C-alpha cells in the first residue's frame, strides 16, 4: 500500500523552525517532501485529525500538530533513534472509514515490527488501533488510561463514549485482557465496573493507583496496546480537554505510566487521545505535557532489556509449594531489573494461551504465595484462560 495516498505531510510551519542538532526533530525522519520508508523503522508517529467521534470535545482534530510543536524541540533521549513521522492520516468519508484506515496502517506497521504512536483525535480512534491486531492470530491485552469507563451502549451516545463497549463486542474476539487505570469513581456508574469484573478484567481507580503507583507496573507490563485519554490528567496540569476534571493524574504520574509502558517489551502500539487545543491555555500547557509523556514513552522503549527468555541465566527461579491447587507456582525474578513474573499452568488449555502463560507480577505476589495464598493476579489470569 502506498502510504502517500493516505497521509498529508507535516505542516511546513511546524518543521521549518530553527531546531538545534540535538533536538527530537533533527533525529527523526519526517514526511516533508518524501514519505520515509517505514519498513526499517522502530517507531512511527502518525497524527489522526478526526473528531467526528465526539459531540462535546470538538477541536481534537487540531491536536496532532499542536503536540508536534511541543515534541519536536525537545532534546533527543537515549539510544540510536530510528523514528519516523508519517504526517497526518487523511480522515475517511465517514468515521467507519477512518477506523479502517487506522486499522490498515497499524496492521502494516505491526507486521513490520514497527511501533505506531497515534496522535488523536477523539478516543474512539483506538478502535481502529485495536483492529490493527485482528490478522495477527494472537490474543492481545489492552491497557486504557481514562477518568471514565467508555462502555455506553445508547444509540445516541457519541462514539468516544462507546469505543470500549465496541471493542468488547468486536468479532472475531481476540481480546485476552483489558486493564483500566485511573478512573474516578464519582464519574463511573457501578454497572460498568460490574461488567468488567464479570469478564475478569481489571479497573483500578485513581485513589488505588496513587497509593502505590509502582504496584501498577505489572499491569502495565502485561499490555500489547496502550490507549491514553488526556482527560485522565487533572485540569490544572492539562486543561486542554472539554471534560477536564479538577482531580486526576498529575503530569508527573502520567509520564511515569508512559515510562513503564515504553519499557514493556510486549507493548507494540500506543495512542494519545482527546487533547483539545481550544481549551488549552495560552502556552499550550497540555500539549507540552503530552509531548513529554511521548518523550518518556520513547525513552522507556530505548531502555528495553529484552527480558523474555526465562530459562536464561538472567533470571532467578523460585518454586513455591501451595497447600491448594496448583501444587506449586513458579516465579521468575530478573537479575537485571528486579522485575517479577509468575507462571500460570496452561497445560489443559492448549497453545492458544501459551503467550500469556507467564504473567507479570510483583514481589508482593510472591510474598502472598509464600504464605500459602493464591495471588489475585494468578486467580484473574486463570479465570481469563478458563
């Protein structure tokens, strides 16, 4: 597929600045006059100027370029960057066609082992991001950061309030796990959280996260797809959203989540949605926060340690005897990063779940097992497989 048919180049007003040699922009390849070759890249940035999925946050179509204005001047981080900016994806005739275009672009990038970073646009665009995995013949895990649970199924509800419901009902079903971070209880009805609980999915409210953000790292490390709604950040740090709340994640906490997500070697796509420049302050503070989040995500990506071979000498193996079934639980601890994983027996469940049989966990889960109790993460993983 000729990507130039679907993309518009980066705006000249953005790239024609006097950026220093050590800036982010000077160390990537952007679509200016010629579309960069994506097949040898590691990360591809793409904007999606689409806002028909929202009725109440009109203005998100201008988000990609405003984010670039803040991202490009940042200093280059660690590693040898192999990053391209494909420019902005041209919206389809209708919203469904835009989803199809996002799906096809993500599919092409994922098949070439290129990680897409999507600059939205309304949050429903992550449906196209999710559909990009459909032909990959594997179960995937989705991590969503949002102040609300977008599970509305009313006919007149905007797409940006229905997209998670749409993903859950999508056929064929290849969603193994859904984890929701930072919802605010007073914005969410109990029915929505009950639906996720019934499906053995996870929803961690804002206060629960804030108690121990590091304990959320294993949940982030389990994801294939990362979707972030800027409305999850409190309005004083990120006013650029029609639904910005006085309470929410701080900018620093949002960057920490992005750092964890970037470090996750399993994670293969990311999307940042619902930024509306019309509601931002004069200095475009929200765009600066999002640009910094993306910078930390990329920094995490270039700090990946390739921790996937649990039989290597880079891991310590702990086998814990249990008083109930299963008889034992095997834990692995990385000598390099001190991260923990535990193995969930899938012998009777077949190869379909083999990829998800070693579950990221924490030292606290290991301690729980040594007391003869099944860790909650183990129970949840087994329930999803069974």
